[in-house]
C-alpha cells in the first residue's frame, strides 16, 4: 500500500510503501476498533449509568507500552469515546466522538493530491492520506538546542558539534555508554514548489508530528526543526521515547528569515 503524508506547511508530501494502516490499531478508525474487538478473546463489557464500555486489546507494533483500550458507547449504542491504555492502566490516547456519519460517500477527488502536488501517482497502488501541519511556514535559523529529557540507563552526552549548512546550523549530538546513539537537529526548510519524497520506513504518529521509523532510525519535524535519531543499539520503542522527550522539552528559540 502507498501511504501519503501531506505536510502543506513545508510544501512537501512524503510517500511510504507500508502496510501500516492495516497492521496497526487506530483509535479514530471504526474498522480498526471492530478488528481490535474481534481479535480480543472474550472481550469484557462493563456498564455504568451512562455507557457500555468494551475492553479490548490493541496492536501498536511501534509502541509496545500501549496494551489495551476502552471503547465507550452510550445507551443508544453510539460510539462516544476511545481510551488507549498503557500497562499501568493509564490513558495515553483519548479520542472523543461528537458526531459520526456512517453512510458517508466519497468520490475519487477526496483522495486526490492534485491541489497540493503536480502528480498524484502511487505506482498504481491504493493510496491513503494523513495530514501533519505542525510545522512553520517559513525556514528558520536554529538558535538553541533541544536536549532529550529521557536517556537510557548508563548513557550520556559525549560530544556536541555544529556544522554550517546552506539552510543554517546543523547540530550533531553523540551519546555514549550502554545505548549509544546520535541526534541531529537542523532548521526545517520550505520547498518553493510542492515536492513528493519517497521515504523508507513506516509512519509513526508522535504526539506532535508524523515521523518516519525504520529499524535503526527515526526522523520527524516539530516546531520548525528537523530531528533525526540513529542507533544500532536502541530499540524502536527507545527511539520513540527519546523523540517524545524532545517534543516535550523546552521549545527551541527560532529566528525567521
């Protein structure tokens, strides 16, 4: 399947060859919720004064900390809320529904990228679109560095280097110890014309952006900054945890060109 992640603020679209939409739970897709319930052996249904609550297992291949979900239906059997829980029973993802149109009709134009890019070819394959619009509309200069709030045990910052590029400074941080890895940060750039880029890996929904996850790297854009993590020692879950700790760290100071 061809998955297109459209990022209008950067004037770019990213094309994945990925089965991610079919192989991962999605709290906002009815078909995915039904599959989770079907795949759960003997799902438990609780009831209170307001809701029927279906307890089901979830499948997030890139985030093993997400274990179960609670699917809330009101007394008229309308879907109202989904909570995805970690192993401690804490809600990490919460999706609320105010209105659902079950018989919605879609035309081919609903899945066309003509308004954003000059070509909408997906090599003859089915396309699925996801939007990520958290990036700035302008190229920015990196004036500060964001450090991860999470580090694996016995791992520390070893070196920090700054390299000048045409788009501004690129900061390279090398971490050494039990789980060595590298973080690269540089200003995000906006293309003059809409571009489509083929990327290798699977889409990863971070809290503030859509990332590209492979076996030993993770890259994404947040707050006008491109981030890249690479390591032969980190698990995908550890890379994701570091990425989320960067997203929640102090926001980078930026200067717009």
